[in-house]
């Protein structure tokens, strides 16, 4: 149930990554910021069509996550972990949500800075990245414990 919910959230995030720039594309100047310095000010610029490359990369990553979600046995994991497909699917769906949140945040702020509605890129993605990394570590610990429980249950049933 939780993974279906995250799949819906991921589809909504992916739609946002494509639709938000599309709504403001006519308002974007020909040159938009494509890179930001550590303090959030733009320091790299490119053609406004580059915003679709970001959306394409997000879509590619979503596709990879979806493929791995439906084919967890095909990823390079120890055999012990492959037995717990539910935990792997939870991990992949939450990882994909984090990735799409970051791309959505980047898309939103790129449009905001390019249209003059914001002077600098908000550094909140750093906080999101921090939570993402902590979440990945937590999920790896969860997978390890879930795998240990599955092995223990298998050993007691034999």
C-alpha cells in the first residue's frame, strides 16, 4: 500500500517537473540560469530550452526506478537481500521520491530566478539532500535487519 502511495506521489512530482516549466516557458528569457554558486546566485547560463534536459533526466531516472521496482531480482544485490523484495521496493520507491523532489525543487527555482521572481536559488535542496542521505542509510539498516529477520524465520521454520 505504501509503495502505491509513493508511486502516485512520484507521478505527480514528475508531472510537476514537466508542467511547471511548460506553464512559464513563454515568460522565460532566452538565457536562463543553469548553474548556481554555493550562495544560490546564478553563475552559469544557457538557452531556455535546457530546462527540458532536466525534465528528461528526471524522467529517465523515474524510468530506471520503476524498472528496478518491478524487477528487483535484476539489480546487483547479495542473494540474501534479494529475498526481501518488499523492503527493496520500499527503498526504491522512497529513493525515487527523494530524487524527484530534488529535481522538482531545481525546476521550480530555476524558473523563479529566470523570470525574476527570486534573486537567488534557495539552498533548501541541501537540507533535502541531507534527509535523502540519512534516509538511504536508514533504509539500508532496515534492509539489513529485515533480511536478518527473514533468515531467522526461515531457519526456525526448517
